[in-house]
């Protein structure tokens, strides 16, 4: 049981690192205030309906996120009063 928890914690840390990496990429493109949490919020918005995706889809969703898609997410969130 403990090894499963460690694996879950390690996996969560890796996903968090991927989100931070994507946020750093966006900062290099001029989006100064993007955080890893912002990336996760953008990516995970569709998971509420679908449920947690397989790991390969999650990784693909993070690394293939485009700045335009992120900005669309922020715009819609602002209109809904969530941002």
C-alpha cells in the first residue's frame, strides 16, 4: 500500500514539473505571469466531464498546449467570472 502512495506522489510531482515546464515555455514567449497551476487548471478543465485520462493523454495535453488555446481558456474563464 505504501509503495502505491509513493508512486502516486511521485507521479503527481512529475505532472507538476511538466506543468511548471510548460509555464516556463510560455514565459519565454512573453506570457510573464503563467504558473504551473494555471497550466494545470487549463488542461484539467475537460477532465471533470471525462474523468482522469490515461497518463499518455495527460502528458500529451500538457506538452501540446498552445499559447492561443491557453489565452482562449483565460478569456472564457474571465467571461464566466472564474479568472
